[in-house]
């Protein structure tokens, strides 16, 4: 994870091409007439909090070449026409904005040119979480290409277990073609050539969160953008009359804006006025963008205005990404009452590997009227009736989350849908990808004495309980797991009560794991300085709800709280409470669960107003705006402590699977709150909370039923059972 920024100055930005890209034009945005008061030192400090391991910067200056229609760089990171002065390496040296660029090789380059020029200033602050060797940003290759990258590659591009994904991406981008087809939205003719592809094609294949800026020398094109769901923050400032620079940054520096004297308020205190700060920055819409500096039609403009850059937004080229951002579900509305028990994203012979590993939507995902599945489900419903989803009387949402694991074990597990079993596998794969040793910087693992490398933002509710239980299955037993819990009302806060109940359940199912509940206590009335700091982090968000959520996330990510050592069962009163600060650099967050599984109260309201179709439209709206309402803000607040948020519920394969599941399998909003909302996740939690002995008896009962259904054919029963149970390999020996 990194803090990245790009400052483009001396360029006339032409954004007219965005008019056809469903993009709001810069001329209609706020910020006109506002004067910025932040300094480069403020920006560098904000970025370095995100990336404490290393800070670096590189500059490229461009000039118009003889009044022609060509733009050429004045120098690359090791140019011959620049004055180079050697300087000793100093990792803590301050990066100044006076024309000096401190390079990773230990040299500084000071330009001696006096000609008018445009300048691109790349800044990268690194929090290294991948690879075996330190990697410093910005990355530059021998050709002069420059990359600042903030993200993780969990698939799509092959990254070896000892490799750093930023370096692998740099090599992939280096092989991209440099034709101008992207400017006119034409299909790239170079992609037919062996080993050649386009920048949008490479970026579209990435599975995982990312935001970047990339200078491609051969095409004289600046690329920038963020992933399709906006899981990494990227803010943008469009040039205006008061600040003509084009700026993108992971985070806004503490910002004081001077409002013209004719206005009512004049603010110069950094972070004091949320509304003013939000006028300067905005969340960059998800997508891939380019600024092209080499277009013939700009010849006359270049003669009058200097360098002109044309901004273009590019479409995603990957079929799966296109499908996910469209967020269309195949099965929204049940046709009859029985369909709820007949529709599963599987057929005979389908196993979870096809659902997990296929990049294209699986062809066997369909509405299956399978008589065998129907018989199994009829047996469940007739035998166990009203206990299908549990009828425990719960006083609040947390009680209902935990109640699903306190039902009679065999009965409860038989009532779990097939969809939940497949979702459990998909979520486990997602958590595994985000916590595997291959995706954690080895130096951090082996130098930490088995302290927790991964923590969970933990409320004790449904989503965080699932993540904690899955993390236990994916992380080596020798490592501790920190559960970070924030309370603004001491021990009586609902989240604190539910967290303590939750850790007792986790200790029951994983007694060999050392669980540590980190209790972070805060009083909102005494957080004035922290609130002002968080205001700058959540910008351009500007509501009190954003501020309250931001403070909670910021405090949780800090990990500075109290731990009850020796607490087990109901013996917290006898435990010793001492101060503790979590050093885990990777935080699992449950974002995306409510949006996909109807977890908000307004989802039930929409369902009551218009049924399944209205509910689907509301869920679709939530997912298509989650980048703007949630993820950018959350990423900035968590990363301010040098931590990285990872979102298992927003894994591409998890999203795809949930879209393949019929909506009535996701939620049953005819039930009371705390039961039908996020129904499929409640079933997943039920599976996680039961032990292997219970699984054995449930599977045995199901196998007996299948044996009878297949007219006493053991081979058929076993083959169908293994397919249903997500087995990857089956070998059956029949002895006559």
C-alpha cells in the first residue's frame, strides 16, 4: 500500500472528451474562485503517514518542440542534459518543491533549463506488504516510464510468491503498445501482435484494489485511475482560476481555504470548515483515464497556450469487470413459492473450483429444477418446518447474529442452503488471498515474533465474526489475531458487549488460537484535535455521519487500546487489563457485506414498497456508489496509521458469486430485523461456528438420503454428494 500523488503544472487541460463518458465536467464543479493554502510539506506529511517505509519523488519536465505538434521530455530520471549532483542517501531527508527530485538511486537532479515548460511531479510513499526485498516508489525503468502504484494484485496478473506486485505491474505496462488508438477509442491494432497489449487491457485484468499514475514515454501519455469499485482512494483537483494545477492524490493535506472577502466566512485554519475543503478536492470516479500530450489538433493551441493535455476516459475491457459493475442479477423475483428451494448456482457435476477459478461467468449457473435437490429440500422443510432459519427471540441485532449459532446443531446445519456452502468457500478463498504469506512482506513476518500480522475491525456482529473465523482458518496457528473494537460509551456500548460475546464464541471454535480483543475507548467530546485531523482525511465527504464513521475507523486502525489478559469464558472481572497497541499492518474490514446482502434498514423499506425488483435496484445503487459514499473515505482514515484495509466481501469472485445466487437466497425481508436480512451470511456464520463432529453427522444423514434417492446406488450417491459438497477430487472403490 502506498500514498501516491501527481502534480501536473503548466498544462492546459482539455476535458471536453469526458462529455461522452458519463463524467461531470470540471467546469461545473465546485472550487472556482477558492485559493488553496496547503503547502508541499503538508502533502508529503499526509502521504508519508500512509507509507512510512520510504518516501520518494521524481519529476519530468516537458517543453513544446519548436512550435510543432510534438512534446518532448526535457529529461528522464537519468538524462544527459541535466546537471547531476551526487548526494548521500538519506531516507529521512525532506523532499522539497524547489525543482530538486530525490531519486531512488541516491542522486538528485537539478534542472538548468530556462525555457518555459510543463512539469509532472510523481510522489510515492511506500508501506511495503509484498515481496522479499524492499521496493521504493516511484518506480522507473530504463526507458523513462514512471509508475506510482497503490494497490494489491490478487489475480489476473501472475505475481510470484517472492515478487512485489508493483514491480510485476511495471514490467507488464512496459510491454504495452504506444499507439494512439486509445485517444479515438478505436480497437488497438497492436494487440494482435504477440506479447503486445494496451494499458487499459492490463489494468482491466487486475483482481484486487488499486489506484495509480503512470507516465508512458513512447506515447507521451499520462495514465491514471482506480479500480472498478474504488477500493483505494484517489482524489482529484481540476484546474481553476485560482489554482491551475492538475492534481491527483491518495489523500488531501490539511487544507485551509481562503474564501473571497465578499463571502460570509473567511477560513484559514487547516481542516476547520468541511464544506470549503470539499470544494477543492473530489473523489475520482472509478475508471481508467489518460492525458495525451501529442495530438495534432492542438498545434495552434500549443503556439498560444503552451502544452495542452487532453483527458480521456477509457472503458473496461475485461468481461467479468463489465458484468460486475453493471451489477445485473439473473434471478431477482421468485416465480412461485417452491422456487426458493429449487434454485441454486450449481448443477450435477459442478464444483466450487469452477465457480472460483473461472474468469467468465460459469455456463452452468442456471435456475435448476432438480428433482434430487427438490427432494432434499422438501425433506428439510417438512421435517424441520419453522426451524428453517431459527426462531430465537432476539432483543437486538447482535443477539440475532449470535442466536444462529446456538440452535440445535444437526437441525441448523441441515437447514443451511447450498448457496451458503458455496459462498463460504468463496469467502475463504478471498480471505486466504488477502492473508497468505505470499501477500505479506516477509521481513514483517519473521521479525515480529509471531505477533499478529493481520487484525480484524471487530464489532462482534455478523460480518466481523465471519472474517475473524475465516482468518483463523487461513492464518498459521502460531500467529496471534488482534480484534480491534471501538466504543464511545465504555463497556455498556452494544458493540463492546457484542465483541466480548463474539470472542467467547471464537475461543470456543478455535481454542488453540491466541485471540486478543483490543478495546479502544474514546469520548467524542474530548476528541477536538482528532476530529479536525479526521476532517481532512474524510474530505471531500462533509457530513457529520462521515465524520463519526471516520473517527471510529481512524481510532480502530490506530489499534491503541486495552487488553484483558487471561480472560476466558465469563471471567473478565478476574482478568488483568493492560495497555496494548496492535502493530498489525493489514486490517480486514467487512465493507460491502451490507450493500450486497440487504443489511441496511432502508433495504427492508424498499422491499416493502416495491418488492424484489425495487430491492434489487436499491442494492445495485448501493454497489455502484460505494466508491463515493464509503470506500475512499474508509481507505483514507485507516491508511493514515500506516495500515492497509483489505475487503474480502468485495473480492471480484465473491461479488460474482453473490450475483449468481437468487435474491431470495440472499435475504428474506419478510422476517423480522436480525433474521431475514443478510440471511445467506447468517447461514455462513452458522457453518463456521459448528465443529467437525457435527458436520460428520449432517453429511452422514444427507448421504443416506441420497443413497435412497438413487435407488440404493452407492456410486451415484457418492458422486452427487461430493459434487454437492464442493469436493475437488473423488475416487470411489466399489467392492462387489
